[in-house]
C-alpha cells in the first residue's frame, strides 16, 4: 500500500475516532492508529 494512501486512511480513522469516541477510549484508539501507521510505514519498531 502506498504511504500516501495509508496516511489518508489513518487521518480518516482518527477523525472518526475523535467524533464518535470519548475520553480514555478515544486516546487509546488514536494511539493504536498512529502506532499501526508508523509500524507499516517504517517496517517495524526497533
């Protein structure tokens, strides 16, 4: 998958999470989305 497409998908998911979730759940979902995008783009952690 092209990194630009992944970035767009991540942004859309973050907007949806921001709109529909609240509190700690929202924070956890946003972190998971960002970590998943980073792992995919950079090929892993470490």
